[in-house]
C-alpha cells in the first residue's frame, strides 16, 4: 500500500488512520512546492494533481476523507457496526469537508494560492465568518463528549481532529505537533 502525501496537507488524516490501524504502508512524498504534483509520474496516479492518493493493489483512491473511510472499512476498525452509528460518523466526516474546510480553502486561496490579480480580499472576512459559525456547531456538539460519536474513537475523530486530546494520541502524526508549533509562533 502506498500513500502519496506532502506535509501540511489533508494527507495527514490518511497517515493518521494508517498509523492508528497499525498498517504497514509506503509513504511517497510528492513535493508540491517543487511542482511534483503536476508532473506526469504523479498525474498518472491522480489526474487531478492533488494529494493525498492511496494505492492499494489495483485500487487508486483520492480524497482524504474517502481514503480514511475506506481504510476504516477495509480493516473493520474505527467505524460503528450499526447503520445509525455509521450515519453519524459519515455526517461528521462530511460536515468537516464541506462546512469547515470549504471556508478555510476560500481564505487560503484568496490570501496565498490564487495569483494576486485574482484574489478576492472581500471574500476573506465572509469565509472567516462562515468558518466560525460552523466551528461553533462542532464545538457545541463536542461539549461533554470525548469522541465525535459514541464511546470510542472513530474515523470521524481523525478527520475532524478537533481537540488537544486527539492530537496527544500516541499514533497521531508528528506533523500535527509541527503544525501546532508553527501556528503558535
């Protein structure tokens, strides 16, 4: 199994899930800063040129949340067995990628990623407002809870990665500590 990744991308969810599962995998660093994600070798893996990508035999899977869910399903761990529990896990995974990440991407694109002439500075405060409102929903949900759903960690916890105690888990990728240190400075 190969995980194509680059530091500080959503590949961290996939790495974290693999580490929590104790699954052996080959980490393939794709240096986005050097444009390796746009080279033919990587585009053969993911024509969208985005990370992460997981290759498991003849399966090539992209999208970090889909990869994390696949791994949990394949190894029958970190997913509830009942339909309601799975629905709750799926709800929070999808909430994370649609309601929390989307405004953060708008901010990042308009601050750094788009060419300067294409950036919309006025969208940054709107996206910040959208994010804060949805983060408040997640925070309210987590009040009095140890995990996103139920009494045990699920894949939703690795995707949402919502609090100090999740980051303190022994198998949390060290990159999380690096990110937290960078944000604190």
